C-alpha cells in the first residue's frame, strides 16, 4: 500500500511556508525549471501538486495532460503577490463539468 505525498512548486518566497506543514517544496525560478520538476514528481507517489498560478499559466498544456490522469491532481494556487484567479476558475470549471451547473458563483437576480 502506497502512502501518497503532497508537493508544491513555485518561487521560494511563495512556497516556503508549506515546508512547516510537511509538504515537499520545489522552489523554482522559471517555467522551464517548473516543467522539469513537474515531470519528475508526476512519476512519483504524489497525490496532489500545488503550483503557483503564475507558473501554471505558463504550463497550461503539460498540466492539462497531467490532469487527464487520476493522480497527481495539479492545483494552481496564488503566489505571495496575490491571485490571478486561475485556481478558482479551474475549481469552478471542474464543478460545472462534474454536476452540469455553476453552483459556486451563480448570480441571482
């Protein structure tokens, strides 16, 4: 029986705090380095990989390919400068796909 891990990829300032939670951190300086790490950890026992939105935006295709697999799930998160809205957009998209309606941001009126 495998024990799955959680990892986070991003700039050092944005991801360092995850280390205190026992999450594997992968500090990178650019999208090319992030892609290399993404490919490497996708072959290991990771259930969830968080990646900063800025990097996720640059790696849309490889992340989309990974998300076709059962594991790991790749989740965009804001960096220390704030959000680009990508993470929440992906969650909304997944919920709509799963249940066929926007139950998260449905506007009334």
